[in-house]
């Protein structure tokens, strides 16, 4: 790597530095100590604090021209004249990391900061698996690189699909109602998983291990009466759906690999703001390896939201 790395080289180097910082704490009891609450509203653990400190130091040392936005600290722009912003989830999948499981990643995306950046402004992004060290590096319009084979599934059947969804911080009964038909359809000849990391799940589409990933919590809140209160109850006073820092890096990796990623209604994510937390910024998502499967998933989620709305009357 040169003294002045390219932007893709920089995001990969940052992801590797964060992995180096937190890898010794994988599966350790010390890393599980809760020490506060981050800007995104979620619990901050000791392992998160280690990663955040490494992030701040790396940016100061290697990218003084960049601000950064992270789960725990929000926007950090010391000089006020930064030209770019690094959108970082230092550990996407904190709980799998604390348990020493594979589904924990570093997620880094880079975008210009000359205006309010949106998903479509992301120049490059990296998702790096903390346990294995495998990585996915995407540059807009140039595809995705990885030491693993990039091979999206051609499966178009919801009954045979392997897929993931998110339950943590979401009311389980309501979420299951929305996804019930998909869970039942795939329960014998397919498979459904709760992996604990959006970045890990979405990059499993890039490798062909999964066919789809669905997380529609914020749509549930927007369309179903009483859901906001249920999410606050489960989240101990916080609404914990996916924020832009959860989706930015894996989104670019997936679309550059040829996959489909939309919001919970099936609309493109390109125009969504990158910097912000709370329900107004949170993003539902329906991701699939191909358009034919994606269309069926949008229809199934529409039907599930309709069932949940009928139960809420």
C-alpha cells in the first residue's frame, strides 16, 4: 500500500485495523460489560468502546480529511472542513462477536461530505468478517472484489430459499406475523436464520450462501397502529431498527455484485440519507439475489403487513 492510499485501499485498511483491535476480545466475558448507550440508542459494550477508540485513532492518523459517523458517536468532524465522511459500524453483530461466533463484521463506507450525503453518493465500501478476516470491497460502478467467490444464487422460489431476518429489538409476535408465510414456506426445503448482523447476512447473498435478507421493522411502525409503542417496549425505550450505518457498506457490496436491495416497500435505497439515527432515518430492507425473487418477497411482505394491520384493529 502506498503512502497515499486510494479510497478503496483506505476503507479496507480501516476495516482491517478495527478487526485487529477487537479480535482479541471475541468470545471474552470482559467484552460483554455494558458501559453506556451510543448515539444510535443501542447498548454500548466494552468491545464496542475498543473499536470506537481504534476508529478515531485511525482517522486522525491516516485520513484527517475525513469526518466519520459511527453507531456510538454519531458524526465526528473535528476540523469542520472535512471533504468526505466514513460511515462506519465498527462491529456489526456485537452480540455474535461477544459470543465468539462468525457473524460479526466491520462495515465501512466512504462518501463526499459537500452536502447531505445519500446512499447514492457512496464511492466505495468494505465489509470484513472479524473472525475469518475475509472481506468484500466494492467501488461504485466497478463491481465487488473478495477473496471469496462472488456468485449470487439463481433461486427464485420462496419455498426453497435460504434467507435471514432480524428479530433483536423487534417485537417477536408482530414480526413473525409479517414473515409467517415465508417462514412456513421455507421451513422444510429451505431455511431461515437470525444471524445477528445485517452486514454478514447481506454479504451471504454475495457468496451465494443465502438467497434473501428481510428486515421491515420501520415499515411495521409506519403502517401498523401501536407498533411504535411495541418497539419501544422491546427496545427498553429505544427503537432499534437498522440505521444507515448498518446498511451503507453491505448495500453497495450487494448491488455491485448484481443483487437487489430495496426498502421495505420495494423502493430503491439510493435517495436515503446516510447521516442520522432514530426512526426518521431508519431503513427497512428487502434484499434478494435476483429481481424475480425480490418481487415475490415484496408481495409477501405486503400481505404480512396487511395481516398485522388487521390484527391491530
